[in-house]
C-alpha cells in the first residue's frame, strides 16, 4: 500500500473493489466463479480478491458453494454465489389485488402470494394494513427457510416520489399526494423499503431476470396500462419520473374520458376493465372475469374477439408513435397483454405495419416469460442492485467495514 495515500483514498479503492467483485459474482450467476477466476476477470490480485471475498462472505451477501477443480495444479476451489440465505421482499399494490414475494439475492423467487383486494378508493392506511397482513406470510416463509430479510421494494400503479415515500398520483386507486410509510411493513430491515412505480419495476424485472435484452419498451397491462423504457440496460424515467406513460398516449381524439383527466387514451381501450366491458364479460372478481374472457375467446365469441382485436389495434397505434419517437426496436408485453397475446398480436402487428411500416420487426414483439412475478422481481431487484453497486455501505451499516 502506498504510504502517502490518504485514508479516504484507500477507502475509495476498497469501496470500488468490493463492488467490482460482488458485481462479477452477480454477473456470472450460475457459473459460481472461484476466487482465481474472479482475480482473472477483474484484474485484481488473488490476495486482494481473497480479502474482499472474506468480507463479503462474513457480511452474508456471498456464500461459498461446493468444491470443484479450478484448474490450477488441480487444487479444489470454492465457487461463490450471491447468498440464497439473504432475501428482499417484493410487494405490489394494484387496483384489484395485492402481491408479495420473497426474492433471494440470486434473483430466485422463493415464495409468493397474491390476494384479490378491491383497493380502488380505499384509504392508503387501509390498503397498507392489508398488505401488512400479507407481508407477515413472507416473513414466516423466510423464517421457515432461514432467509434473513434485508429490505423490500413496494410497487404501486402510479407516479411516486421515492425520496419522500409519496404516491404523487395513482388515478386508478383515486390516490393523490398520499404519504405512505412503507418502512412499517418491514420494521428493522437494514435496507428499508423502497417505493417504485409498478410498470417501471416490471420493466426492470424483465431486464434483470427476463430475456435480458438491453433496449426495449415494456408494456404493463393491468386496470391501468403502463410502460417502462429500458435504454442501454438502464430505466429511463425522465426528469419528473413519468416517462413511458404509454397508457395515456392518445389513440383516438374523440375517445372516452380517462382516469388521468384527459380523453381518448390507450388505457380507455386497452386497460383490463375497458376490455372486459367491451367484451361484455360479466362483473365478478378479477380471476373470474379473466377466466370468462379467455373462455369466450377460445369459443370465438364475436364480442370478446372484437374487444381484444380493438385493444390490439389501439396498442399498435400507441406503439407505432412510441417507436418513432424513442427509436424503440423491441417490445415486451406483460400483464393481461401477455395472457391475451395470441388474440391480440394479429391486430397489433397489422396496426404497427399500417402506422409505422417496417419500423419494428415482428419477431422483436415478445411476451414476458415472468408472468405476474415481473413486478415483484423488479421491486425487490432494485434493492438487490443497490447493494451490489454499494456493498461498502451495507458492510458499514452491518459494522463489518
Ligand atoms: Zn389517460
């Protein structure tokens, strides 16, 4: 070590190297690198890697797995992975359900639970109370599997002020400037609970745990229609945090009034409830209505078929404009759009071809493979990524640095 180096500089180097090593372990994933492989991959000395790994193992972020030959003189080596004994809780409030999931540091969804809950117009306190009861299930599951909960991510269908834990606007919940206390859901968790937008979280879930492409527009289909723009593997939210609001792109100038205060928005034609109504699906729970709609589509019911066809056509118009504006080359469909993809895609693709001919290769319009867990994975994943980017701070908080 250079004696003239100020302590602050030494700290900076260690801070950077801890993150470098942890990020390398995260990126190799299933390959479970040895210390020697990490040294080769990062350019650090084996002694430095061993020291950094010792701290990461002691903090509980990294665990050693199995013995295998790492090549050098046939010596057996320990593989390293993000710990499966540390987890982050993903939570979601939506218009007619609540969901929770336990995600280990390696990004595996170890437990999840969804309950229908009519949250529209309910006071945030009441909804948070219900979510608290559901979160108790995750805590019990974590305890049973001996997984320590480090923190949580809470996704809501609206614009949020993450720093102040305020839901700025969630029109489909009828929430305006509502102060939440998400930390109360996981008292004592060292990383706290981070508030986020549902579509943005689902887009990040797709980026980190889905097909892994670096540039795409994620389309979230719920009661509301949302979007998340991923550019060069980063979420683009815009200066006010509301970029990617695909659901409120106007697709019909004379269209119906929308929850946002505007009219003719995509959501009024392609949101879940808009489709149920146009299809004549009888009232009922979300699960019942979804089941009935899928049954009607399978039976080629003309009204249901037209409702979904129209939703696809309008979605195509919104995507054509978005692709032109943002140079979007890939689209991933989530939520009900994923469920309805077989019936939606033909009109969506012909609409894209009509309004933005040749712009988007049909093979780049795909369905998310994460089904309904994308939002939970993304909400939890943001907290996991923050640890991977700054493990030094986590070690400091754990008094290990
Ligand atoms: Zn709108």
